[in-house]
C-alpha cells in the first residue's frame, strides 16, 4: 500500500496512522458506557436499503463497530458479521450474538493480518459498513483494505453518519443545543467537519450501486425517546466533551444545565422524542481499481 517509499518515511507514515487510530480509541475510552447507553439505534429501513444492494448476504465486516449497534442489525440480514474496533472497552458493551464475532484490532493492521482478523480471504466479503466512524479512518489505506476484501464487481461499501439531534416540538432545547455546540467547536477533532458536511465532500471513489445514479448521501432518520438526564448524558458521550474536560473545561456547567432545564419546559423526567438525521454514502468497487488492488495485495 505504500509503494516504493523509503523505509524511514514508511515508518514515520505508519506511526502517524497508528497515532490517529489510537487517538480515536482514546477519545471514546472514558465514555464507552455513556456511548452505549445514549447513542441512537439505526432504523431498519437503512439496513434493508443497504442489504438490497448486495447480491449475496454471506459476510459483512463492520468497521469501527463500537458497542455493536450496526453489527446487531446486520446480523438479522447477513449469515455472518465481523465487527472490528480499536477500543476493547467499546466492544465490551456490544451484544453477544451467535453469528457476530467482535475483534479488537490495533490501529494500523497490515493487510494480511486484517484478512486473518476478519476471517476472510481476498474478494470474499459482501458488505463493508462504517457507522459514525468513517471520518476517523485513514481513507486511502481503508479504501485499499476494502477493495481487497470485497467481492469483485458486487461487493458494497456503506458509510453513514448522523448529525446533530432535533428535539421534536422543543425549539428552545434545539437553540440551547446549538449554543453549546458552537461553544464546543475548539474541542472537536478536525475530522468532525466531515460529519458537519454530512459526508458530502468526502472523497468516495466507488461506483453507484445497482438502481442508483449516485453514491449519496442518501437521507434517513432515527429517533430516541429521552428525558433530560438521557439527553445530557448523550452530550457527555461526545469526544469533544471528554477533550474539554481533560483541558479543565466543563461543557455542562451549572448555567448550561440550568439553561437546558428551562428550555425542556417541564420536569426532568418528561420524555421527549429526539430525532437524528442520517446521511449514507454507498457504492460498489470499480472493477479496474479492484483488479489493481488485488494484484498488489
């Protein structure tokens, strides 16, 4: 994957990629429980759409599986699912299912070791998914891995994110949220801009899947019922929340929490519907690119 670069440059590049992957794991290390408890589930319609684009449903690889939210849904549609993540703590909150295998992987895994971890020879994976983690990946390296694993001509890559929540019927809560989100900007990793852009501007060198004229983003939505404490716990699951806290800044200080409580407009226990827009990029491997990747693997 690195061609003819000098050995020293290869080592430096590899170390940089490992640091990026390790940083992702570290950002979510202290919040794994909150993440598993408060992040929204993905709608069945999303997975049904994705699965309808893969001619076979033998094996799916879920990258950055976290607490297994996507893997659990994929398990209802694919014979076998492998979920990989650089955070062992996140994986510890994933549901145990008979046809799902979770693997803790280092940030920069050589291609041969990746095939072994996924348990898949080249060209044998039907679907690769990345749920809310695409912006953390080293994309050129990841694309090479994906092309090597996916079935020729028919293998599909699906990557999606959800953006900022909207509280149904409570514009005051949304206003309070956006004030906090703008204030939190210095504590987000630069990669977060890809999510704010709904993955529209990301390089996505794949062909449209069958029946579609483009690779997206295709829009879906999901929702979760939350009381105020659930909603605030969701905010504590942000990577930016932990980064700010490590720098001595409490994003949910007393005035901010009081502002949310006033905006909630009722007791903290009152449950509201919180909606999250979802944006999906999906495509299949370009045959000539896959052939080049396979010959160099």
